[in-house]
C-alpha cells in the first residue's frame, strides 16, 4: 500500500499540481457545526439521497421544493406519525416522485432519527460525535437502524451534510484495489474494516480528514 503522499502525488500530476489539487479539497464540518444541524434537515438529506438512488438526481433536485411542501418541511414528529391517509395522498402527489417504498422510508427514518435524538439529545449530536476512525460503524448504524440507507446512499447523505466521510465510488474502490486494500467492491464486514484501517493509516500519515483522502483517491485515477 502506497503512502498518502505517494497517492497525493499521483493525483496532483493528473490535476495540474499540488496547489491545484489542494484547491479542490474541502474539509468536513466541525463537530460543533454538525451538531447544530436541525434533525429535520437530516431527514430531508436522507430522503433526497434515497430518492436520488437509482434515479435521475437532477429530476429529484428540480422537484425538491415539492418534496419540502409535501412532507411539511420534514418535521420528524410529523413525519413519524404519517397515517394511511397521508400515504394515500403522498403516492398520488405529483409534486414528488411517487415511489411507495421510498415514501414509507421517510416515516421509518423519522422514527430512527427520533430514537437517536432520545439517546443523544438530537440526531445531529449523535452523528457529529461519531469518531471518524470508526466511520464504518456509523454506516452500519444507518444501514441497520435506518431505512434504505445502506450502500453508498448513507455515504452520500453523510457527505452532503458535511460529516467526515469516505464514499466508496468506483474510482475510490479502484484505487483501493490498486493499493491491495481490497480485491473488489467492499461489502463484507472484513472488507469494510480493511478499508477503514487503510483510511486511518493515511489519515495518521497526512493529518487529513477522511473526506479529503477520499477525494484524493478518487482523483488519482
């Protein structure tokens, strides 16, 4: 496995030099900034990523004001209490993508966020305090306790909110394969642990965040 500096040099050679590459890297939000995000914004982010998965994300983006209106600002208390009548209304609502299972996930994730809030004071605090060195543990929580947040959906959601994160896109996975970290797309518990270990090593070597390292890996191919 190459050092982070070696991989950074590869990416820099492809992107016009070290300064140009650094200019493309944005750090994640601080713990305080993450903790200040309202839980309704976490539900909105989860919903947007779920609806964009396997669909044209631009369509979802263009319809997003309709989503906000249909789900009444994604208030977690309101969404957690959706009735059968609400679901009948939503699956016929032309302001949103009418996908029954994904609409149901809004209620399920509202309940999930309420549980996190009961445990930590707010869902945002629970997520903000989760250590980057165990990022895969947070992904596991989203997958097992949330709804439709497995795979890269949960990863993109966390990144969109500014949580320190890596995204296992094809380009990142290709670099991980090239470095001998994994042999194929990591899905097993062991493979994900190996990925976390590699990112932790690169973070210790460079002092950089998972977010920055992930972007460098993606741009090195």
